[in-house]
């Protein structure tokens, strides 16, 4: 079974502080993703990656940076956290469409509260 | 730009009945891939079913099936013989042409199944 783990699972940060959310996958998937989930908005794509060293902007990248130092790890960085970034963040990994179903495997989510 | 819209915020049904959840999408791509995911009360997000735009046959997996109407840019999820454990939030998602990893989601539909 594919495994995606996120840390921390819960985080309280102060406005203006730096926050790093980490994601590790043991599936050897090329593609990794960061989404945020807010009531009424579903899952919105922040950044994604095609492999080590690659990061792409999703639909709501402002205020976020991403880093993919290796195949297994993908981080989401909030340099100057704001209360509007309070949300639940999900990391996911997946393969190319030609490999299996092309489905994504999601982590458990990280709840971030910015005060 | 791609967009996925789920207009049904919530649906309530009785156990053992059939339910249909709607999803419409917008894309400029000539081929694309549509997915449905389920988020349980615990927050876990899992893949259910996939439809490729170039396939005329509707996908079916277990008691999940799709109603793909390409001229209407619509991909409905049908759940037959619903069970209590089908209660969850269901997300429709779309991915563009083969090389693109970008996957975007709709807002989600909350399904409640009662006995």
C-alpha cells in the first residue's frame, strides 16, 4: 500500500513566522502535490512537482514556496505566515497516467493555525 | 484555464437506494482524465474511479459507476445500493493531457446515507 506521511500533523504559528510542512512518500512516485482544504472550496492546488528539483505553481501559489530536494520529500514553506493561511494541508503523490490508474495517494493532512 | 464545479453541496438518501452526484468541468485540452475521490469522516482521501475522455464506455468499479456526457462536459458519479459507510464527501477531479501532472478538484458533495 502506498504511503505518504506528513509532519507536523498539527501546528500553531504566529503571524509573520516561518512555517515548513514536510511530506515524505515511499512509493517512488514522480509526482507530488500540496493542496489546502477549506470549507466551501474543496481541495485547492498550491504547488506540485514532477520530480526532484522540480516545482510548479498550482492555482493558489501566492504566499507559498515549495521544495523538492529528493524523490521522496516535498516541502511547503510559508515564509511569512498570515491568519488567512489557517487551513488543513494535504500532500499527495502519484505516478504518470500511463502507470496504473494515475491516482493520487494522500497523506493524513496537517492542520495549521496561524494566530 | 481548467475548472471543476460541483453544485450539490449536500445530499441525503436512504440506505440501499441509488444516488447520483453531479460534476461539470471546463478545459481546453483535447484529451483529459476525470477522477472521483472520497473523503471519510476521519479525513482520509481515497481514489474511487477514473474516466478517460477518449473512452465512450462509462467506467464502473464495484457499486460505483460514471455517467460521462462529453458534449455537456459532465461526469456524474452513481452509487448503487448505498450503504451507511458510503457517507462521506465526494470530490470530482480533472487532469489534463498525458504529460501534465496538474490535478484540480471540485468543491465536493457531502453524502449522508441513513438507515
